[in-house]
């Protein structure tokens, strides 16, 4: 009798460009029992549903990233079973076994007998789905993928006709996909390993510089061997930030034994975490961009041609963790676009201080204001992160530092009760008396609950409680008693948490709050971390961007993502195409002088030149391979749009696009 198992797996080998892999998904073994195999690829593939009704049951393609493939196996008796396979590139060939159902073996079903007709007709699959060359499929972006059309040049020489001459696809695009790999949900608070760590953090107060574990962290359980000094300084890290007297720019590195122990604990934290947010500063880009902080590793100052800087290994590693669903968000102080160049999804990065590659969010001057969407997003991450990874920043007192500090401070709180449960640790919103006899809606932490009342510590009211723009104060007032009959709203559960991990060469004023403190270069730490999480370093590759500069995207004429089925818009970024910046930009808020005429209501004088106000109309000048961006001329000044924005738009990643064509065209 033939072996009564099927083998479901895939082969993989590097493609000629060394950036992607040629792969073949197969169903082998006792295929005499199989009538057909249908697979469903990631929805960003053209014709993602493919079928094969005769052996060999094989499907070829090429791409950069891995994802889960749904497999439908139809048996020769008309029944079917579902399976899934996680595409892998780490081994030349890998598979798992699927056992033939016992009913076939027990009943002696003849695998060569005629096939009974299925009760339901299979969904039609166009013949070109099977015959279509694999070369036009490129899941190069791992998380979400996209369609990269090989053989098409950029800018004016592109070999595709103008959008109005293109025969568009007739099928309605699916709803915007989420991460290919669902974001990790971590472990619940009753998981033994998580519960033990949460208790340890609650019972361990902030550490002082004299404490044995100050340079290791409140959650660290390895050998407390001090790090070695690799560069000594008696000066503060930055001249423009105040700091405690004990804090200098001296640089440290953990000894190998401690480094190994800390990386193991970091990997455990990431796998336990319900929501991990990275908070990064100039340090992770210093080797390719430059920096302002005093350092023995990099000189103070900025390098030439910063817009063409390549990502570091740190960017690539964090980008990969984002695509794997282990890094849920990234609050980026820098403006350099290196996370996106390394493949981190644009929709999951908050460029809190602006970007060189987003015309709607220029770099914000210290006198300017943050983008309307950036600040609330940052506050949300600060309030809800379970674990914060801090890299390359001195935590010198910026507003956005609260992402790190608030996450650390929550470790002293008891774990929040489940959503919807009124118990100590829950947060509520209620209208209470504030200053000058007024009443305002305030958030409060429930500290005690009985049959008729609750004890609540509300946040300190803003100085002007009537000002909608007043910032919330994170300090808590003394507890007050509210009747359970009083109107209040239970807020989503937030409390406890795994805290904050910081990794860099220099100390910070916040080190005593850290769950884990790693000293070393982030590139080297992350090179240790990936294998500890089960990943080979070879899978960290730069993405391959679409060669086409024109694509159908699921957005309306104002750059707002479609909420359901609708006509897709052509986003044409080829040379000479007219574009406009969409509404909701932060050009006026950023206060960069060269852009202040865009969105202004009167003429603006810049360096003696009077510029007339404009709404943000311009054109595409070129596509730059060196800077990975489209160069735009908007109202007489140069701006840039990262190429990744086109890829993101193709899969409906962000809710709003920064630019659209001046008079966009739509599919028929």
C-alpha cells in the first residue's frame, strides 16, 4: 500500500537578485487520494486563489517575505479538508505530514475510482491563474506584500500607458488587509511566567544609582556583573538637555555573560507582551546620518547627503519584527525614513516630529506644533503599551518620552481587570467638579469598590479646564468617593504591564525605572536577539519596491481610504504628473520657513523673497533610486515622498494619503 500521508511544504532558493526567493509550494505523498488542491495566497497577490486538479500539486512563485497560505484539499470521494502552511525560506525544503482520513483506509476506498460530484460547485478559477508567470508576483514586503511589475522602468520612460488607457481590473478590491502575520497577543496576566514577572516589578521600586541592579534593570535575574567602560567622559550627553549630576556621556558595554542573559530575558519579554512599541532617537541612525549627542562612537555633527542614507541593521531588525507582528508600533523621533526603507509598515510608525519623506508632515520646528494625528497617537501608545523598547535616545525630557516613562511607571500598578469589569485597577471617565466650581470630564483610576460606592483617583485637572487643547496631566489627585449610581464610563483596561527596556551605550536619567537595561550597540544586541526569537539573521533583507510609479489604490479623490467596495483611484507618480497635498496636513504647524506659503492665507516673505499663498499644487520631478523617494515640486519648493507610500497605498495601509493627483482618474 502506498504511504498513507500527504506532505505539505515548500522549497526555497535565493533568486538571482539575492533579495527574493524562488519558492514552490507542494502537496506530495499519497496524492492518489486527492482530487484537487486549491490555495489562497496573500490578498495583495494578483489572482491569489489558485487551483490544481492533477498531480503534481505544485505552485511556483517568487517573493521576499513569508506568510500563511490557506490550503483546501479535495478528496476523490468529494469531501474536503482545510490546512495551512507557513511559507518558509530558512530551509531548502521543509514540510509537515497530513494523514489520509481513516475512512478511506477503513473502507478500502479505491483511489482510482471515478470522483463523485461535489455537493457545491467550486468557485471558478480563471485558467490564467495557473499559467500566469510567477515573475509578476512579488510579496516583497513580507507584512502585506504588493504587486511589483518587473520590467517596467520608472519616471517618464515607463512602458505602461497613461491610466486612462489602461484596462483596469474589474474585481472590487478586498477591504484593506491587516498585518500578514497577525500581531502577537502575548500572554494573559494569569500566565505563570507573566504573572511572576508582573509581581516582581510591582514589588521592586525604582532603583538608585547605588543599587546593585541599577545598570541591569528591575526585572533582571541574571548575574549582576557591572558593564565595562569603553569610553569615559565627565561631560553630560547633550548640552541642550538638563540631566542629573551623576549622568555623563560615558559609554558602557555589558560583558558577554551578562549580554547573553539580558538578550534571553528581552526575548522572553517580547513573547509575553500584548503590545510592544519601539521608541527611538538619533542614536540608531548616528552611523549613517550623524547626531547631536556627545559620543565616543560617533562624532557630533551631520553627514553629507542624509536623504540617501541606508538603514542600519537595527532598522532592518525592527522592521522585520514589525512585519512578523512582534512589534506593534514605532514612535520615531527621527525624520530620516530609515524604518520604512528597512520595510517597517508606514501605517504603524508615528513620525512624531515630522519626516523628510512625507509632504503632509514636514519636520516640526521647536516653535511648531505636532501633526493633529501624531500627538493623540503618541498619547495612546504611551497609555496602552505593554512593553516599550527604547533605542538610541537619551530620554532627555522630550514630550514624547512619555511613551517610555509611562509604560515603565505602570509596572507599579496592579494588572487591570478585564474590559468591562469595575474593580480596582480599572479606569473610568466621569464629569466631576474641578477648579473655580466648574465641572469637567476627567479620567480616574479606581482604587476600591464596594456595594454602593467606588474610590477613584482622578487625573489633575488642566489649568484651563475649558480649553479643549489643554494637555492632560498624568498626576493623580487624592481619592474621592463616587456613588455607583453616578454616571461614569468604564474605559478600556490599562494597568500593570511589562515596562520599558532600554538599549544603548550611555546611561539615561530614567534608567532606574527600567525593567531591563542593556548596554551595547543596538546593532549587536539585535543580532543576538533575532536567533533567540527563533529567526536566522539571513532573513533580514531590504524590501524590493514596486518598479511601477503608477498604481490603482483603494482611496477616494481626497486621499481617504475607501470604507467598502468602490472604484479605485489611479495614483500616478510618474514624471510630470500633477499632484496636490491632501487636506489635514501640518505644513503650517511645522513652521518650516520655506514651506509657510503652502496653506497660508496671505503672502509670505522668506529670505527677502515674497511667496504667494498656495494650496499645495505641484508635480512629480523624478523618482530617485538613491533616496528611495519621489522628488516633487510643490508651490515652487522641493519636497519628497517616500517610495514606500506608493506600496502602502496599493494595499490600503494608511487611512489618509499625503498626496493625490490633482485631477485623479478612477477605474471603470
